[in-house]
């Protein structure tokens, strides 16, 4: 179970933030766990990452999960870092650097929902909200 959670969080970090500085990768991982702790989301990291898949392409909470592309990491070093980040966050070796954020988006987009939440921090090219 723990290994599966690490894999799910690491995949999200890999596909959402592997080009970000480590602080941004940690922030993306914390959003997953912040959602797990929030009653509005599933209470399991893998379910959080995969949320929306049953609704079809383009309906996932994290777009990489239902983009129709392979979810097998190709960059071995980035995959290693993503797993370390997931492990550290899951085992509480890295404190939440998002101030409890449950949402984020890249700074080059303006999603409709962002005006409904409070901005908490910016790490790398991602803006975080709760």
C-alpha cells in the first residue's frame, strides 16, 4: 500500500513538475496529501491522483493522467527525484510548503476556478491555492 502511494505521488510530481526546482516538486506532492486530508477529495493518494478518470479524456484533476499518453516515466533521473520527493512528503520528512494548498496551476494559464480560492504561494512556474 505504501509503495503504491509513493508511486502515485511520484508519478504526479514527475508529470506535473519534473522541470521545476525541487521546492516546486515538493509543493506538487504536498497538494496531493493536502487533498487526501480534505474531506472534499478522496482519502487515498492514488485515488486523488486518478480522480476524474472515469469521466474520460480531459476530465482528470491532473491532466497528465487522462491525456491518452503512456504514463511510464522515460527520464530515469527525474523519476528517481520524484520518488524521493514522494517518499519524503509521505513520511513527513518535508513540511508542507504550500500553506495547505489543494489546487495549483501553471503561471501561463488562468483557470476559471482560481478566482474562487485564496492564493497561498508561488513555487517555480506554479501558483498554489486553498
